[in-house]
C-alpha cells in the first residue's frame, strides 16, 4: 500500500554512535513498513565535521576551499553507508548516495554553495523498486564535477530541497531537542515547546541565535511553502511545525526570547560629523570581508559623533585593527572594543499589531537594572545589546514578562 512520501533528516547527534544509528534505522524501517516511501538525509556522525575542520587547520591555517569541501563531504559519506547497512540488517532494502550521485547541482562557491537544481530521477527510480533512499546531507557537485558543501548545518537544506523537489508529503527534521522552545530550556526551565512557528519567526530566531535549524533551509522552505516538522530522534513526541501562518488561540505577541553571545562591539569615538564618514568605515570593513551587524550612531555634539557596531567575536581582532586604521584616516578619536556583550531579542509576528512591545521590553530590563547599550528592531523582533553578565537574568525576566512560561 502506498501511503505517501516522507523525507526525514537526522542531525549529527542523532547518529553519533552505533546504537543511535541503529535507532534511526529502526525508526525509518517502522515508517517504511507502514507503507511510506522513505528518503532519508543524514549528517556526519556527532562532531565529525568540527574534528575535520580542526584537522585541516593543523595542516594549513588557510586551506583551499575546494579541498575543504572535499574533506568535509567525507563525514556524511560515512553516515549514509552505515545507515544503509543498519537498515539491511533489519531486513529491508536501502541504498545510499552522495550528493553528487543523486544530482544535487550547485554553483561553485565552495564551503557555502547554492543549489542550482536537483535531478531526482535516480531517487524516484530506487523508490519505485521499493528501496529506502539515503542521501548524504550538506553536499552537492558543480557542473565541473567538483564536490561542494552547502554551509554549516547544510543537511537541513538538503532535506528541505529534496522534500520540495520530490513533492514530499512530510519533511521531518530530527534533532536532539523536542522542537522549538520559547527560549533555551537550559537557561529558563519554564521554557515551553511551541506547537508551531511561522517561517518568518523561525528565520529571526535562527539568525538571532537559536541554533536548531540552518537559516538558509528555512528561507527555501518559506519560498516553496514546505511545511517542516522539527522533532526529537530520542522520542516519539510531536515536535514543532514550521509553517506559513500560525492560528493562535490567544493573542500572542511574543513567541520567543533568544540570546546570542557570539558578537562583540566596536565603538569609534569622535567621528567628524560630515557626509562620508560612516560610508568610509563600513565600506572598508565590507571590502575586508567583515560583516557588520547592528549599527548605532549617537547624536552629535560639537560636530562629532560616536558610532558603535557589532561584529562576530571571531572577526573582532581583525575588525578592530582595521577600524583603528580607518579612524586615523578620517580623523576620528579612539576605537573601543567590548567582547563582554550579549544580544537579547524577542521575536513574534504578533508584534506587528501590538503597540508598546518595545516599551515593555525596555521597562523589564530597567526593572532588573540592566543597561541597554544598543537597540535594533525589525517587523517582528526587537533586539538589545546588554552586558553579558546580565544575559540569563534578561532571558528569564523577558520570558516571564511576555507570558511565555509553562
Ligand atoms: N555536518 C555538517 C555540519 O556539521 C552539516 C550538518 O550537520 O548539517 O555543519
Ligand atoms: Mg552537524
């Protein structure tokens, strides 16, 4: 009996050891036995990808990106073969493929390649024979036959793209948490699993620091309206649906609170207040490949102003050095840096129709004597930069304030 097609993706932690691989095999087989056609996408075992990155770094601190892809793609190749063997052992037919074998064609931007097209003929052929098809996540191939990878966390993208291309009935992303939470349960034990979030909310959460799914995969899901079910590979509980629109019973303004500690702040003091100063700073930074996130320019006194911005901590040494150089050139003053900051954000589509959300956020932080150093907003989110030592207090108080607790 043919029931439909399911794409399932298992992340690194779900296949971290032999027992877990066997568990994944059991789950896949159970679905197959119910009559579903199964396409399974797998990530590299546990921390394999990180270990390969470290290994490369010991050989060459600036490895060629092409060779990096050659190296990292091996992680997923191990997983697919082992999972196929585990399924065989349970008595079902399964066949594994690399990204290149199933025709995931990408552009040539190694380490962050974009999918151009997918030829699903081969997958369909094998499904028609009754086989479970297992595809290596995170990888593709250029028209020149060079192996590429899709950016860290890219197995999510492989799964979503295959679900779209195959017209799958369901796309399930299995991970080590039970779904998307109102905030990190390790910080706030009253955090709640959300039944559903919209693509836009998930995109904000992903880019603001909730590391459940790769942001690019959500963009693709949104573009083609692929519903995603994020759930745990360690239980049978329903997880969180990521969909276009969520009908919420109550008037929910804020859906989640996120925390990001991976940024640092740079401040250029006494920038001459004339046209072109900011342009000069950010143009040179972008030319050096430093991406800048939040930017704040203060009011100018005596025709001078301070400009602050955030960069990723990894980029801080380089960005600070470069900014000092630019500051000199434009006759600005000191360049200060602060790596002890955190970004705390509230996210929710409900914000669009509710005034006073920002005021409530600022008031909550003020009550806890937390100073706000920078603010930025989007349609459905408000972020504040605060000192890192207040981060957890801020998460808990905002989570309570907006009624997110259990
Ligand atoms: N193994 C790759 C990574 O760790 C891809 C993935 O896990 O989705 O980034
Ligand atoms: Mg991974």
